[in-house]
C-alpha cells in the first residue's frame, strides 16, 4: 500500500480558503453592523442632549418671563412665523417703591454694555431660521422662507438649499413629505429703536415639517397624531396648545423641539423630539 504524501491537496486548500473567507466576511459584517449601531446610538444621544440643552435654556428664561407689555406689542408668538418665533422679557431686580410695595421690572440684560446691566427697553426674540429644504423624494413639495423682518430689524433669513434624500424621514410610509432643517437664533432687541443689540446661535439641526406652499409654513404634523407640531405655542389651563391664545390669556407655553439628521450610513434619518410645558404665573403677565 502506497503512503499518502503529507500536506493538503489543491481542492482541500480551496475549500479551506472558502470557509476562512466566509468566516472573515461574517465577522466583518457583524463588526460593521455593531459599529453602525453604536454610531447611530451616539448620534441619537447627541440629538437628545441638544434638545435637553435648549429646553433647559427656555425653562430658565421663560419661567419668569413676561410675554406682554403695555406698549411693546410684538411680544409673545411673533405673527406670520407659523409659531416658529417668540419674544419675551425676563424679570429683573425687584425694587420697592415709596410705599414699600415691590414692583417687578421686565427687560433683558444689555450685551452691548459693560457689565450687562438690566435694561427695560430690551426684549429677547427666539427665531427659527431654515437653512436646508429636505425632500423625501423628487416628488415632494417645495418650501419658501417667510418675509424678512423689518420691525425689529433682524438679519435676513438664509437662502435655502434643497436636498433630495430619497428616504422616509418621519417613517410614515410615504416619501412625499418635505421638511426644513435649520438653526434657532437668539436676538436681543431694543424695542424703542427696533435694532438688534446682541445675537447668539442657540441650536442647530432643528427640524420642522412643511405644511403647505405658503411662505414660512413650517408647521406640519411630525408624528402623525393629526396635530400641527409647533415650535412655540401657548396653552390653555389643561395644557392643550391653542394658537388663539396670547401671553395675556394663556395658562402655559409649550416648547416642542425636533432635531434630525442623516446617520453615518446615509441610509437612515435619525429623529428626536423634546417637549416642555411651562406654566405661566399671573404676576408675570405684564400687559
């Protein structure tokens, strides 16, 4: 009987190589999937943190704010912005009058003056400014910026850049929707002159859904509950958003912030929502 020579035949080498390749590919697939999952988780956490930061800012500012004034008529939800802008004054140092009664003062710290002294002529405006139009498909609708403000004299709205993503952004089973993504800006305005004396970018990747072809109509239903998702909206005593209410008649203010962006694979759109209800106090209604 002839001894079989040591080593592997060519067929055995090919089979072993194929098995090894399959194992390596499976390992790489698992590693890649795990990496994408981790990256998506980090992105969701980042968006969640952004939402938490902006809501904390609003809570700190607006819990003691006044949305009305005897002569400044542009406080509260800014008209013609589809509830994407709000103006207010914060409560300043309380002073006692001649009779000993403490009177509340409303205004805002002056960023243009040394030491940021409290100035009763100033008000804060928070305004959403869209940078990008995000279309789910080439058949989605367009979006138009609202008209630039003239009172107060704020910077012009940015020019819009349109991106067709070819994905279902809000997961409602349709690819016919349109969204706008942009920044949330803070403007400190001198109400007597209508001039901006300070500005700050508070947030990015804020997302609103386009509800129609009208200019600035960024108040669509983001989560499919049949209700407009408004960035800022006054509420009644039950906490229900009501666009007919003002700073003088409302019981609360709801801030509803959506953030969103494409993940690292370019195939998934990450959405996060953060919501806050601030109860307004009667003594803060300065109208």
